[in-house]
C-alpha cells in the first residue's frame, strides 16, 4: 500500500525542471501561479538573463503581498508530460520547493488527489492514463 491512512498530507511530487530532478514540489490547484523560491532558481543555475519583468504582486499564504523578483520560463517534465511553464520567482523560504498551480494542473490534464497521493493525467496522445505519485 502506497498511502498510510488516515493522513492530511498535501500532494508533493518530484519533477524534472530544466533537466534537473527537483523534489518536494507542491501540487496546489488552489494557486493561480507556479511559484519558485529564489534559492531553487539559484540552485538550478539558470542565467539571470532568463528572468522577465513582472509587476504583478502575489498574495502569500498569510494574506500578505509578496513582491516577485521576476518570472522565468522553464521546461517541466512529469513522466511523459513535458511543458514550458512560467514561474514567478520570489524571495521566500517555504517548506516546499516549487509550487505548481492549477494552470499547470489543467495543461497536463491532471486530476490531483491528496487523499490517494497521486495525480492522474492523460498521456500526450490521450490514449492512456499516467499516474504521478506523491513522494
């Protein structure tokens, strides 16, 4: 059995971001944006020139405004699904690494289940179901 019940764990997975394995990625269908902490951006060794200006602040989990550093477009791979995603880079120190919002969840045609600790999505050709299991 993959999941120990009862639990109240969020869905946390591993993804490939710019050819690097990134663990502790929070799947958050309640978030309107993909969020990347600055420390993870630095660890991925992405050139600062890749950052694009943004003027839109975010609302943090505590309800306070968080000013983004900028945005960056990165290749994200989850099993057979591979998409270029926009991340808002922010100076925060969260419990998780990147946070994948509902836009990404919809683009991979995913249905996340925190109860079952899995996100089901269609393969790129739409012929089978792919499971992305929680860590």
